[in-house]
């Protein structure tokens, strides 16, 4: 653990913009797989000691007629450490 500013991750300019590029042209059917892919990418690209990725799925109100009442939101969280390795 370091307290040096140059060892931090620039979440807006670097990480968020990189995640937008990472997702372009890709698709995931499961939130769990998306969360794991994001966590693995952040670990590989930025080398933090650990990462926690939380993905929340919002259901649009118009789907109520097809799927019943909308769920207020489902959450998938993945907590990974650098020693955990990259999932297949």
C-alpha cells in the first residue's frame, strides 16, 4: 500500500474511458461474466492489489407488460485480488 499520488489510478480519464473502449463491440449475457471481465481487465491493465466491481441492472418500466412487474434492480458484485489470476 502506498500513499504516493503517482501510484493512484485516474478513474475518470483513464479507467472509465478505457472501460468504454473495452466494451465496444462486445456483449455479455450474464452480469456475472461482465463483472468478472471488467475486474480481470482492471487487474491486468492497472495492477491494483484488489478490485471490487459492482454492476446494477435496471429494468425499464415498459418491460412490465412482458415480464411482469419490474425488479427494482439486480446487483452483481465481484471482488478480486491480483493473486486470484484471470478467469477464463
